[in-house]
């Protein structure tokens, strides 16, 4: 699973390695083809405001935007030889400036907020939405489950790896 992170936000507090590991975890948990690719971009508040206006017609910055590629859903889950599983799922765009404010309001770290937003964006790329109450319940239940599983795995004590040496479970 290839996850590309581009931090154009200027925010040095972003743990890009952990964000990429989370994205791989979510994609794997969702059984996305391991040859699929994901792009995650972190932008500043001004850039996010511009994207929000251009693509959503709404003023001001937002926390996350997801831009799926065409016909990606079927290819991401494809196991047959007649489809091209090497596909770019799409782009998830995150705004650390907005995430920082939301994290403070929620009483958790900016990293946890970015993980929540990245998971949310990936679910959008995979076809989940929250426009209707039933869709919202399903998407947010899945999002909470994925984050709980990620946090549990990330907090697990190191265990023996294939070589017998200790490794962190991620």
C-alpha cells in the first residue's frame, strides 16, 4: 500500500510517519487492494479556504476534503486479473490549522484529530458518506472503530518480530 504524504502546511508539529502508518492501517482494515495508492496533502488555512470555496462553494477553511479518482471504488477492491488494481484512490487534504483548533475544543491532541480526519477522508474515498442519518451513523461508527483499533495497536507493547527482535505493532 503506497501512501504519499506532502506537508505543504508549514506545520512542523505534524507527525507524517504516524499519519502514513495510520492511512496504511485504515486501507488494510478496509481490505483495499495492497497495490492501491493514496495521496495525503496537508495545507495551510489559506489554501484550504481556497479549495473549500472552489470545490464545495463554501467560504472559510474546512478540516478535510476528499477527492476520489474516477472508477476507483471497484478497482480498489478488485481481486480479478481483468482490472487494474494499481490505482490512485484519490487525495485526502487536511488542514492542521483547523485540526489544531478542533483538537483543543475536543480535548485531545492535534495528532489524534489529524488521524480522525484522515480516516474520515479515506472513508469518503471508499464511497462512504454522511448526508443521510443512516449513512452518518454507519460512517461514524466505522470511523470510531478504525480509530479505536489503530490506537489499541499503536499502544500495544512491542512484541517479537520475525527476527525475534522487538518491534512496535503498527
